C-alpha cells in the first residue's frame, strides 16, 4: 500500500506496541540516524495552546479549581487545540497524528480503547460517528493549526495523556508531549452519552449545583440540612478520578460505563472492603475523628482522603450520600440525594421487618436482627440501562438507586446498586443490582411477634403494611424545598396494585407466607397512640394513648405500659428514658386516655446526638387473647442558626456577616464551636463560643468575599457538649461588579459545532 495513510500510520501504530520513554515536553526528540538538515525539515511543535478558557466554557467545566492548569472536557463533544510549529504546515509532505493514552494504564491498547491514534481530516463539517474518536483541522494560519478533537461518547472517563507526533513523509519524525493532564468526563449534555439528561433545569440542578439539601429527622419531624457538595473545589476532581481506578479498581477500559462506575463508587465511598473514603461509625464515641454531625460538606472529607489515602473518620448515611453525590457530579453523572423515612434494613431478604417482643413487653435485640431507621439517605444517579433490556414495564433507564452506606454485602462487597427505580416500584426484586434490598427499604411489611421461648410457638401481635417507606424526599429542582418522590418507588399505599406487587415480590423472594398466624378476631377495644410532634429541645413532651371500648354492652379492662427510649436514628442502642405501667377500666362505648409526660431532666442525659426517641405501647385486654403493640419515631426540634449580611453582597467585594444562635435549653451551653462553609471559603471557618447563658444568644462576625455573581449559600454548624448537630443556612444573590456588567456583552462567538442541548447551564 503506497498512500498518504501508509506513510502516517507507522509513526503511532508502532508506539502502541512499545510506548516511548518519557520526553521533555518542550523539546523534540531527534532520531539517531537523522542529519541536521532533515531535522530542520521536520515539522516541529513549538507550543500548544490548550484554549482552556474556550474549552472550559464550551464543556461547562470552567468552575473546576483545576480548570486553569488542566484541560477538562466532556466526551462526545469536540474541544479545540491551537498548535504552533517551527514552520508552516504543508499537507503534501507533513503528517500529524494525536496519540491519547489513559494516564495510569500500564499497557494501553487500541482494542481496549485506552490508546487512541488520530489523524486529523481537513475540515470540521463532519467529525465522525459518536462512537468513534475523530479530529479535524479547523483553521490553518501560517505556522499555526487549530484542531478540533472529539472523544468517543463511550470513551473511558479518566485522566489522559496526549502526544503529538509530526512526521516528514520522506523520512523522520518528532514527538511533543502535552505537559498537563487531560480529564475527559461523562457528558449529560450529549444525547449519545448513556448519562444524557434532556431537561435543562435538571442538568443545572443535578450536575452543576454545588450545594444541596439533605432531609434528616423523622417522618413526623422532617429536618432539612444544607450540604456543600463542592464538586468544583481544589483536588476534588483529581480525587474522584483516582478513586475510580484505585479504590474502585475499575480497569481503564471499563471506566466509560456509568453502571460499572456507579457500582464501584457505592463500595469505594465506604471503607469496609477497600479502605475507601469514609469510615462509618454508629456509636456515640467519635474519639480520634470528627463526629458525623459536624461535617458540613464533602470537600473537606475528599481533600483529607486525597492527602492521606486513608479512610476519613467518621461518617453515617447522609455523609456517605453527600460524598457519593459530589463524586458523581464531578465525573459528570447526574446525581441527587434521596431520604426515605422509616426505612427498613432487611437483613434476611424476606421483605418483612420482624420485631420480637418478650413477656415483659421489651424488644428482644438478639432475635430482632431487622431494623427500621428513622431515616436513611442514599443516592440516585441518572443513566440508561442497556444491560437490562426492556421489561414488562418498559425500559429500566432513568434514576438508579445507589447506596454507599455499608449495610449488607452484595457480591461479597458492601455496596448497593445501581438498582433501577422502575424495577423497584414494580417489585422486580431479582433485577441487578440489589433491587430486592431497595424494595425492602421502601415497602417491607412490619410484623410484631410475641416470643415466649425457643420451644414455644411465636404469636403474631400485629402486621403493619403501612409502617415502611414514608415521605421519600429529595431537593426540588432549582428550589430550596422538598420534592416528594415516594410515587416513583411504590404504588400508593392501601391500593390493590400495591398489595399485588408486594405479593408477587414475596413469591420471588422464596420466603413462605405461612408463618403469618392469624391474630385473635376480638375487635371491641381500639388503641390509638399519639404525641405532639413539634417539641423544641429543652421542653417536656407528652405521649397519649386513646383507648376506646366499641362494645355497647361489655366493660373491659386494658393493662399495659408506655415506654420512651432514646435511640440512634438507625433505631438501635435503645436507652430507656421512662416507662409507665397502666390499668384502666373501659365502660361501654367510652374512651379513656393514658398520658405519660417526659420532662427535659428525664431525657436530656440519655439523649443521642440526633435527639431521637422510640415511643412504644404494649397492652392486653383482660379476659381475651387480644394483645396490642405499637411503636413510633419521635425527635425534639433543635434551633436554627441565623445569618445577617451587613451591607450589599457584591462579587469579589468583602462584606461583614453575623452568625447567631439562641440557647433553647434551661442550662448554659459551654465550649461551643461555629463551623461556616460557603462559596469562596476554601477551608471551613471556625469560631469558638465560650458560653451561651440560659435565654442568651451567641454571635460571631466574619469578613466574607463572594467569589462570583449569582446565587450563593452560606451554611453553618454549631456543636457543644450540651447541644450538638445544630445547623442553619442562608441563600442569597450576589450582585456582579460594575466592570463585570460592562464586559458582559463581549462574549466570543466560536464556530465550533455544538448542539442546542449544549447551551451552557
């Protein structure tokens, strides 16, 4: 074959077999058999302009801290390079090729897609199929060429190296190595990318926004707290890219598959199997690290992990979720944080949560391995699922549940997902990955059993089909409020459709339904437990049980007890606060009330960090076989931290900010600490508070310089021994400087080929 192509190919195909030794990026390599005249004749790269400002603008990567020192682009869309040579490029005698290799791949290969050689075509009217890399010459001006390079829409998402080979068609070649890293990310703006998200506002929210809300608390007292994702901050990109290859152990060839990446990240964010990012801790002892409630965002966690390469201490479910969201958005995978209230932890895969009660109406911890968390936080990532095909309810693409909190092993590693939310809703619990576990979290049945010993049959006390999966929540798109997405995970409760799905799921699980014993048919006495749910910490609260005798003729006597236990938000480690027995006579068609008041002095010293309680009532009706048992979650409300700006908020101009907190307790708060985060604050600010007296207010003032015009969010945490995990946030608009307004209209018009969906969010 005697063509221009045959003269070009050897200059880079040979390098696939034996990569060259490192070269000085600013000095060409001279072959040993080359004379001086030939060397002068060879086209030599003198410098390369990476067009960082233009490329970052076009690829929505200009917010990255690394954008001034690295090329950060998204696959499937072209980016621009301007190459300056020692002489004018002549296509009749010169050949140029671009060699891309995955930076950390020891044996890059074309077959694996980790080594790519490109010969630029003349012109940019067509840059090839979306599945292939391509390059085109945009302009030729004297000694400079402007090149557009389009990475394949399926290429590995990782750090790449670029070498530019120039060859004299008669003889001789040179190589120029780009001295800065090139990061290629997923592209949710590109319709051909597996993570393509068509909605403009959703791309803005789920990819570009660097601050979000996480709902915590309990279903009857929901508590939004702000979380700084910080996906554009220093070292976060580098850490995320490295995490996929090292801790996630994804071979370079597969790093372009968002399904593999999401599954690997759900394991890599926790430390259980692989010394990943965060070490979980659900005790109340956080010595040697930072308590989970003190983190205000992902940035500090990821920066610490990147520096030390050791798990960061400590985290719980919302910390794992916040960090996973940061990494996903950094890589370009649309992601959001999801909270499920009364979330089940089904340890046996039975799709039921079984609670065993002893003869003294106490829960048997040894037999009760399942649990219900006041709330559990996980993630959803957006992608298509071609690996699952088309099912009876359609395609499985869209939102996928991913959970980095280490609860149960999946394929021998502590991870969950990606599980298609469509599959979960329709009870397809055998679909990969972990759809059955997620189904249990949102829709298991809760069953109470009376346990009378190892050789006695258990008795069904109560079956609750409505206890699990309340108020599944995420931050609304471009709004600082809650969006309820319960309907995406399950059909409406109390409908035939929901029950039919549950029965079909139970059959798939392989667990028999035969152990559901029928309870006694007695139904003349009705119990209803309630309590006021808006109680401030420091106040007393009252548990009330209304007992109604529905019989027209019979008098009944009800006996039992009320219990209040301080628990972790996972529903475990109960510490009894108060217990009150009762016996009450019920006249026909009459109601009586049992009240148990819990004073601040009774619960304060037993309170856990998230101020959660488990309230339960166990009762019997004398002369019958009827037994009643119910429990509910409850938490006391903590105060909010308030922000006040002392002047106009203008980009890059200092303004004084006051942060305040009032003491809600009937005791002083001592040795407190404010933690402040926000855009432009590279490291969290810390302000010590010596004491806040009873009824007093603490205030700290600091100088704040907003880094850019637009919307911003300041967030704060307060912790002390008497009162911890207090937070607050404030959204605000940052005005542009006058000179920014003047220069606003001078936007460069590029002739780069773009899509309408690529308008910058």
